[in-house]
């Protein structure tokens, strides 16, 4: 249906283009008007007016139609006498009704379902018909309006450009919409979560075991159940595990990245630089799932083998393996950012240092790095934010159980791992377990946002200093 | 300490420092080599599959169809008995148990393979042909040398008797390696010897296509607005801050966004390339806008002023002159953004692409997998055969990424104008 409508809209638009183009030609010849715009702009003007309102309407309609129909149908089913206790059962009944309508349902059909299916068919029909009628109404209205506008108008180009500029503006607003969408979707579920679990129990709890929170209606939890639940969602072990793995990653990434950055910026000849820089940047281009596979199947078992030979017990999902591989993934972020930062330290500072007899490494250590420090710290912070948001490496190579440990040979878990573990497979919406994933997402989002903000401020301030 | 000694020490410090730098670069490069070598050595064997050359006699008594049967009749006909009768002749087995063990050397698709041979030539009844039948995963791994034979029998998946048959096959040159067409054509399967990345390839293709169709136009229009038309005010600043922050948001957060908005609110179908494409587009958008703006910024103002001077409107100067000049940079930024999207896994897991999908999707609204998700799924499987499959999938993924990056670099170097 929608495709037919889009096809019709484009046919109309194309014919209107030629109509508008030829019409203005005849006008300008007949009335001897000097047009300020090429005839094609009159065509464009009609096309834009004919297509944009109709397409926007179609899009908005299609976005909201399923939700509205669903709520109407569930209500009618309830009025017919269907019984459901929570949202999941209501969804199930809705799916059944839909399947009966499509003829793909093979279970028992009782009178309630049958009636609801008929109602469903009726509503679908009603909605489709009103959609078509409204779209044609909109097209007719906007075409009549725009035809009126191009009469006695010799500045169609300006009008077209105003509309197009609006279009450009709307495209750039999508970034804001995405941010709003993220905040809305995270907050919406998190608020539900925090209405069940006290936010302090979440932030300061030391036990994370969401599997204890079975599916149950979040709105009717008794005090006794809550006592049990509040211990299941403690954030401390997750933030500890995340920071611990990120710390190990930084132990690898910062020295290696920083030294390569320094070498590239200060020592390497252009030839070496041209070859080695892209190769190091390959590390940033490799998908993280590949690192995860490597960490889980090669590095983890290798460490365990080495540990066994040394008489140590090493988990095959050790924090060390995950952290090491994550650190290697992050090397290029540190190295290329610090390379840039060091490159923008003014040459005069180095020359001054050489003039008083310092060697190159002394200059770097005592002049260049202190001067570049804010930028370097910024780049390290960016790398940290990447490390805590990284998902696939830890999902595949780190553990699932939340242990509070500082032994790198044991397994720990992270925020991102838990989000994936909770949401993978079938989820029950409205259970505190599912909602907790969104609360974790919100925490992660805020943490990375703060880190990025500080890092960007640091880099910017540093840039301003030498520009 | 004399002056000379001090100087010597300082020069040694200099050398050490330089050495640390070189070592770091070397460590990073070494890791690239180790990773690539590890993946290639594990994965390259997956492009071949082990086949057992078997004689098949099309016995009229075991089939209900005649020579020259129509395609439909053949598809419906039962080849199971014919398969069993022929396969147990591959080695003289003594009893039922041995026959069962013999049959387990062949893949689960042996019946279909025989059927396919008959489909190709429907006059085979009463004749004998030799067919290369796919071997089971265990034999496949054994023949490729990935499977240790010297373990005690109870820890092996292959019994002693099966090893005897295998050696007999090797001796009589009945076992060989062919090009693994299943790996490229099949969808996912529980049997490693039949599992392929066909479905994942198509799923990834659709996802990236949708991502391109959504992200590219919006990103180009948005960067044109911000770079050429936006007034300097609070709204513009706010948009810019937003774009920079979005580029740094962890990808898994986009998965949560998709789950809540696209799946729960708008009710788009789960596990489909459509949802994956939209999610990846939202994620890629800021990462494309940033290079797009940089390449628009690199076009010198004289170009714009020249156009304006001969009477072009602001729009014409931008769309007729600035945008075409910025296009190579824009395209290469887009391709790099798409390459990142192609390797992205976490958000796709959240929107349900981890579902076990055997069929190859025929449209973007069919459930499907994608290449990186397939890597994740197979890496969780216990069977040995999936290790080489996973590595081979990574090889395919890396090949695509390398090609995309080369195209991006080529576009930029070949077509981008240098202005100074």
C-alpha cells in the first residue's frame, strides 16, 4: 500500500514538474513578464509542495499506526471479555488476533478472538482508507496552494531555495533527534527500574545477580520480594570490573601508544612514518568481534596454559586477556591523537631547548611533553571512554559472573557484558531485569559523555594555547 | 663524574629513549602480524571441504520414480533408502553398529546431494555413477589435520573403527578436498560441514545498503547546512556539540535505542536487516558528517566567490561548485564510515540478529544474520569445525574492510584537488 502511494506521489510530482515548467513559459511569452528564475524552478517548486507534505504525513502515519491500532484492539478485546494479567499476555493476544486476520493462525479460535479479529480487520480497513483519503486531500490542498503561489511570482528560485534550506536544516536536526531518542529510551526504562529498585541500592549495592529477578509484574512487588530483589542489582561489582579491565587496557595502550606517537612525531623519517602509521591504524579498523574471537580462543587459553605451567590458577576468561587485547585495540587511538598533539607543539619551543644544549630526548621529556600534556591527557581520556564502552571483546573474552576482585587472573564482568547478557534472546519487557539493562546503558552513556566532555575541553584549551 | 662521563650517560639515555619508541611501534606492528597470521592459519582450510568419492547405483527397486521423471516428482521422491544402500557399500561393515558408524562419516546432506545428481541427469536409473559426497565434520577436521588422532578413544569423537575406515579411504584415494561451495552458498547450520555464510553475506549487504541509503544523503545535507548555510548561533552550536558527542557514544547504546524506539515503539520486525540498517545509519551518521564537513571546509572561498560573482545564488554556488569539489572527500569518508558499520556487532546483537537463521533472506524484512554476528555466534559453538569457519568468516570480513578502505584512499588521492 505504502509503495503504491509513494509511486503515485512521484508520478504526480513528475507531471507537475513539466506542467509548472511549461506553464511559466507560456505565461512569460503571453504577458511579456521578465522571469527572475528559470522555468524549471517553477517545476521544482510544485514538486516540492506536492511531495514533501504528503511524504512527511505518510511517514508519521506509518510510525504511529501500529501502536494506535494495537492499543485499540487490545481494548476491544478486553471489552469482549478477554483476560490478560500483564502487558506480555496482552501482546500475545494481539499477535494471535493479527495472525487470525492474516490467516496464519492454526490454534483454537474462540468467539472473543474471532470478534476481535473482525474488529481488527475493520480498523485496518478504516485506517487504510482514511490514510489514502487524507493523503490525497493533502496533495490537492498543497498543489492548489502552490499553483496559486507561482502565479504572478517571478522569484520561484528564491522560494525553492527557502524550502531546500529548510530541508538541509531538518537533516542536521537528526543529530539532535538521535540524542533525544537515546536519552528518552534510556530514561524511560530507567525511571521504571528506579521506581522499583531504590537508586541507592543500585549505586552502592555490592551484589549483581539479575537472574534472581524472575519475570514478574514490576508494579506489584511486595516488601518481602523487594528485600530479595534489592540485593540483585548492585552496581559496584560492575563498575569495579569495568574499570579494572579498562585499567589493564590502559596499562598496555598508554605506554605503547604514547611512545609510538612520540617516535612518529619526533624521530621517524617521512618514509617510516608513511608506512608504519597506516599499519598501526589497521588496529583501529579491525572489528572488535575479531579481537574478541582472538582473545577468547587464543589469548585466554594461552594464558591459562602458561599459568598452569607456572602453577597458577588462571581463569580462561581472565581479566588480563580481555584487558590486554582491549589495550592493543586502543593503541592507535592514543598514538595518533598524541602524534597530532605533539606535532602542534611549536617548533620554537624545541629550538629554544636545543639552543641551551639539551639532547633530543631531554627536549621531548622536559619541554615537548609538558607543553603537550593537556592534549595527551585528553587523548588518554578519550581512549578510556572507548575502553569502558567497548562491548564485543569483553562479551566474548571476559566472564559473566560479577566478582569483586583485583586479581587479573580471575574473571570479572563489565557493564557492557551485562547489558548484552540481559538483552540477548527473549526479553520480558516490564521486568526489572530487562529494565536494569537500560539503567546500565544510562550509566554508561553518562560516564562516556562526561569523559568525552572533559577530554574535548582539555584538547580544545590546549589547541587555543598555541594557535 | 667528569664532563665526558656525563655526556656519555646523556647520550645513552637518548639512545634508550629512541629504542623505547621503536620498540613500541614494533610491538604494535608485531601484533597486527600475529593476529592476521593466527586468523589465516586457522581459517584458510575452511575454503576447502573434504569429500568422499562414492559409487552410487540408482536401483529401480529403491526409488518410486522412473527415468525421465519431472523435477517435482524427483523433489518429492524419497532417496533415503537408496542413500543407505549405497553408502554402506563404501566399506565392508560387519553389523548394524558398524554400518551406523560408517554412515556417520558422511554429512547430513548426503541424501540431498544424491538427489541433486539425479536432478541434473534424470536418466540415471539402473546406472552407476561416482559422486563426491561431503564428509562429516569430524572426518573433515581429521583429514585437514586439525584433529589429534592419538587421543584415547573415549575422548575422541571418532571411534577406532571409523579411523580404520578413514585409513582405508585414504589408501584407496577415495577421500579428497574440493572447493567448499557450501561455505559461500549455505545459511547457518548446526552441522559445521554444512554451515555457510551465504545468509550472513546477504544480511550484511542489505544492512549496509540501507545504512548507505539513509546515512549518506542525510549526512551530506547536514554537513552542507552546517558548513555553508548555518548562522552562527546557539542552535548551530548545539547541533555541533551533539554531533561530536554522538560520534563518541558507545555503539551498544545505539542498540538500546533501537530496541526501545524501533522495536518496542514503532514495532519494526525483529532480527531484520531493515532494523539493523536503520540502527547502523544512526550510528554512522555523525561519523560521516565529520569528514564531510572537513572536505567542504577544504574547498577555498575563492570558488564560492567566483560563482557568486557571475550571478549564481548561494545555493547554486554550493551545489554546482563546492559540493562537486568536495565529493571525493565526502565519498571516502562515507566508505570508511560504512566499513566501520560493517564490522559493528554489539547493536545488532541487541536487536535480535543472533537468532538462528537457516534460510537466506530474500528481502530486508526477513530475519537474518550478518557477518560479524555470525563470527560471534560460531565462536560460541563447541564444535571444532566452527573454529575454522569463524576464522574464514573473519578473513572474508577483513577482505571487505581492506577493499573498502583502499577504495576510500584511492578516491581521495586520485580525485581530491590540493589547493595549496
